[in-house]
């Protein structure tokens, strides 16, 4: 463990690593030999194909599985699911549907002695993730899906974010890339539409300006005294930084954090500890607001925080695609 991290964060990281190890023992398979050569996935981003008996899905057990695959994204102003779910009967799983990037295939029968989750990649197209849920009966299948809900969602979400990062690698904002490199000595791949930059002290704000939405990336560094660090400390830092750097059109207007909405977690990325905060921002003195996601890093000394954040302003629009695009962008930060 990093000796510079507070004990509470080290405990959270240990728990996260344990979950990752458990997920690795879930029957992951890769069958490249079955891949239809040259076939790429053709589903829309954040679509999920559920292969299950549609009559069973109408039962109480089936509704449990439907609730799992329709899990809502935390930290958005209105309910939105992670995925648009399309369900078909197993008999209908033809080549027409085998090009989906995200697929859940269910099977129930006495040949199974217990519920089991298996993962396969690139069976019919590329890039593709397939999760098999098998069980001796419908109740066991529902219990399996509910017990693995977080794992199922996270597997598909990470696959989608990986695709987003790959797209950013091919096409991104040169304006943001050059500004981050010049100001901080880091690299970050932002969506190409983000092409306006404002520089502050140890702070950068980059934004797009389209008619129906505005995507924003912020990068800033702050000193850290090595003490405890949790949601409360993050909110205090974020509010102090944003009040100075992101003001409204009128005097007295500035960005703040809706503290009641903030969700705080820890992730292990590339062998380092990254804290993740998500929730809602609002403009004091104005009606503006929307979701944000922040990735908080500790530098090598443990005495400085490096925070990359994406936030969305898209009134009356669905936010799923926007916030995921920005999350993928802040994940590309390299020191």
C-alpha cells in the first residue's frame, strides 16, 4: 500500500482489489477462434442485448433480472439507465443480433446444479463482451443476477468506456491536449468539440459551446496535508476552487456542489489509487446545473491532489452519453 495514503483510503483500496480478484474467478473465457473474421460490432453505444425467455421476463423472477440490466446511473439529475436494453427470445438470437457489443445470454435447465456467471469476449464480433447467466431454475437465475448486479454493470460499463477512450485516442481536442501539456506537463484526451480554454492558477477549464449542450473538462491541483480525505474534504476543495474559477454571467454567481448528491468511491487504476466522486453541480444565483464526475489522484509524494473533472450542462437532454464521454476523457489523464 502507498504509505502516504490515509488509512481509511488504504482499507477502501484493499476492498476494491479483493472485489477485482473475485471477479477474475467468474469463469472468464475468450474464444477468438469463433470470431467471424472482419466483423465489428454494429450496435449503438450503451445498448445491451438480453437473450432470455420473454414470457419468463414478465414473472416476478424475470423482473429481477430486468431491474438488474436496467440499473440506473448514480449522480444524474433525472433517472437514466446505464444501458438501453433490448430483449429477445433465445430462438431469435440470429446473426442479426450477434453484432451487439454487449450481450447477456441466459439459460435455465436441470443440467445446471447452481447459478453461474461466465464471461466471454469477441465471440461473434469485435469488440464484444458476452455474459452467460446459467441456473437450474428461474429463481436461482434471479438470485444470481441480483448478487452479481454490480459486477454485470461494471463489466459492460468498462467495455463502453474503453471504446470511448479508443475513439479519443484517434480523435481528440488538440487545444486541450496542448494546454494540459503546457500548463501541467500531463496529457489528457478530451472530446474534439471541446475547443475553448480558460487558464487559472493551477487550474484549467475547457469547454464546448454547442446549441443544445455544453461539455466541460477541468484539471486542477491542490496541496494535500496527508490527513483524512473523504467526501466532505473533496466537496470543500471543489467548492473553493470552482467559486474562484467558474463564475456565472452576473456578479455573485458561481459554481457549487450539491453536497447531498455526492457519491464517493475508490478505484485502482494502473497500480495507483484513484478516488472517484460524482454528483450534481449548481450555479449559485442562477438556474444552471447538471452532473459531474471527478477523478482524484495523489501525486508521488502524497502531498498534492490532481483532480480531473468532467461536467455537463445540457438542459432537457439525456445526460448518459455526455457524462460517460467525459468520464472516459478524464480517465485518459497521464502524468
